[in-house]
């Protein structure tokens, strides 16, 4: 299945798509190459354009444009750590599975981490115009995708899905909060 079709299906018919994903064979390398790498790049690439070309409007302060080298540094850092963060999140999902009566499976955990992140990655397109960055909140739909995917792929009972999801969300907040902080170290507005 191609990346566009998968993204559309996971967003519009997630319950059915998780069932399909559960049965698909593959490898971590294939999943990274065909899905994670291209989708995770949307936000960082849009950020480079948005921050350095359009800039950030500050009320009563004008527009600040981030130097291209800073924007690229921030985007590359965020992107690389985002790819690593997805894998770390998968490790956490896998490690937590027995706690929530699920089955440990590294590849299934990576599929959950990757496909549930689809909404968050796609809303990264709003970084093209920093004034629209507030719309990134729509990426919260990824939490619902995670909630639906965990019991199907990790074989956790449905009654354990909510607590499992909450613990994974807490881990994701920590992981991606650190990534965001590292990436923001590169942002310095032009005078």
C-alpha cells in the first residue's frame, strides 16, 4: 500500500485500517523507508520555509525571519530526533505491553508508534505559515489513533486500552518535549 492511501485510510477509517495493519508483514527498515521517513519530514521542511521565508509575526514588533541556516539546523535536529523518538516510543509501547496484558512484539509496537503519528505528522504542513501553526493542535487526533491501535496490534484487552494509551501518551510527551527543546536551540530571529 502506498503512503498516501495508508495515511488517508488510517485517518478516515482507523478501526478497519488497524485490522489491516495488524496482519501485514514487514520490517522496521521497510516501515521507516516507506512511511516514517517521508511523513516525519513534512513538519520540518514546512518549518524551514515558514520560519525563514514568511517569518514569525510579533504584535507591535513586526515580522522576524529566522536565518536559513538556523531554520535548517532546527529542522534537521527535530527530524532526526523525531525518527529516533518514534523508535524509542515503540520500545516503550513494547515494554509496557505485558503490564496491560498485551503481547510484546517490537515490530507491532513500531507500527503503532508510526501509524498513530500520522495525524501529528500531516498537520506539520501548517508550519509553512507560522500564523497557522496553532492548527497543529489538530494532530491531537493521533491520540485517538493510538487508543484504537494499541489493543489491536499489541493484543491488549479493550478494557486496558485507555490506561495503556495514557501511559504511552505520557512517555510520548516526555520524548517529544525533549526533541522540541533540542530543536528550538537553533532558533534565533534575525535582527
